[in-house]
């Protein structure tokens, strides 16, 4: 299984964000939606072995995490608007989820939980190896990757310094994807392509 | 310079397409917009050496081509909605463009012309080498690429068979990006990453 965790610093934690203004009122929900597309879609098929966790840390009710699982997802279209509408629907259920961090499935392949970024990392580490995507890391093309890798990355602001330290302590390795600093969705595409070539 | 040409089989050729329905009424304008993002944006900067040509072949007034040039683009945000609004604004000017295929700049770094896919290929070949992106091609990581490459690709329907033959005749090489068939925007990201590693 391939997993991605994106830290969304301003990602909205209310279903009231405006679909016509995903960058502003959604706290860059457009970016999160593109990350979902990069993780799960191929041309004409879905990546059933992949899933993504969006750690939402924006106003007014952080922390929340929403996950999309390619093996179970149904009836979702790969465009920013559609995916954001599904995120909205998941957020509409946030008041009935447990404070203990249990997952609530809100649609086939989509679930929400109340947990911090750190709690999410710990949960995921139990089932795979963490890799931090960071421009100062080692070249992904030259590194060996464990089975069930979990790739952690930031949004347009990058991971906050303290979060970088946290992930560095937990991660197997810090990986760079090339000589440029890529958009989050581009990072995911490059990693998926690298994994496709190996397995 | 790096250039991409996308053949958009159903891309709307009217400014009346609905922003709330980019996949349907826009003829997959969401996909075209994501290709613009993949071509031109990095994290925190733009690729000033890159541009993309969208060959629009949908109803009701094909053929038209819209181009986005990273070296000149100003005030455009990297999300599907914003980019589609700029495409709409370019299409609003289509009735005043020449039938001879001359380019009309409709905004800094955005221009429109009335030309067929084939006319676009011929125009671009004069200034660079064409490469067809196709899953049956040779592995991009192993091939030498000429300077000023122009990469040609299809949308979610793929390039129609006859267009594949046309491009095959003109292209330097047919290139594959990995063992999967990727979304158009993902193809562009993978190629850009490969070029970044070389130059």
C-alpha cells in the first residue's frame, strides 16, 4: 500500500467554506483536492493500492483529518470542485465524530477523524514506514524504499519547522524529488511514478 | 524552452461554458487547467522557460488554440477555476481574431489563435523538436532529448488514432513515462521533473 499525508496549514475545518473560493475560504482546498487526484487517479482507472490523509489545521475547528482511499472510493470525479464537495460533506459530520480519534466513514472510501498531525503520524507508522518529502533530502531515485511507504509533505507554505523536526525524528529517510521545489500535487505524482517503475 | 501541446477533443470553444461545470459544459476544461498548472507552476515560482498550447476541438467553434506562457504570465492563480476564467476571457475575443492563424494576446502571457491541431504542430516544429507522449513509446529516462523540446499529448480520451499517425510522422521520438497510463497533467509533471534533472 502507498500512503500520503499532507499537512494543510490553513485547510478549512468547517463545511461552510465556499466552493467558488477554494484557495481563500477553503484555505487552499484546491491544492488538497489536486493532491487527492494525484494520489488516486490514473487515466481510466484508480489506484486501488493508494490513499491520502489530509491533516486540516485551519479555522475554526482544527485538528481534523480526512482520508480518501482508492480501493473503496466510488462516484467521485477527479476535479477540484467535485472533490471539495466531498470534503464538505465529510466536514458536515464532524460534530458527531468521537474525540478519541476514531474514523467515521462518510462515503465509500472517504472518512473523517478528529486527530492531530502527530497522532496521525503515530497511527500510520504502525502500519508502514514514514518518508519525509523535503528538498534537502536524498534523491528518491537512488534510495531503497520499504514496503508500505507513507510519504509526508507540506502544502504551499511547506511544513512548519517544528513539524519538520517531528517527522524527521520518526521518518526512515528524508527524500528529495529533483532540483526544484515542486507543488504538493506534483510531489505526489513524481513519487507515484517512481513507485510504478519499481513494483 | 520547454513546450507542451495538449489535444483537447471536447474543449469548449465558446466563452459560455459554465465555471461550475468545467468537466461537462467546459469539455474537460478542468483537465486543461490542471495541465496549465503542471506546465507553469513550481512551489513559490513560475517556470519562465515553459509554455503550453491547448488545442480546443469541442463545440461550437473549433478549431481554436489558447496558449499560456510562463515567462510573461501575470496575476493568474494556479487553480482550476481561476485558469478557466482566463480561458473564458480569451474565448470572448475569438470573434475578432484573424482566420489566418495569427496570435492575439488577451492578457499578459495568454493568447488565442484560430488554427487546427496540425497547423499548430507545424508552427511549433519550426522552433523545436516534437516528441509524442504515448504509453507505447520508449522510456523517457533513457532517451536523449533535443534542445527546445515540444511534447504532444492527448486528454482523457487520448489522441485520436489519426492524430497519433500525424504526430508520429512529424515527431523525433515517441516517449513513454512509466508502466502506467497517466492523467495528462501527471504526464506533464513527470516530463518537467525529468527535464529538471538534466538541465
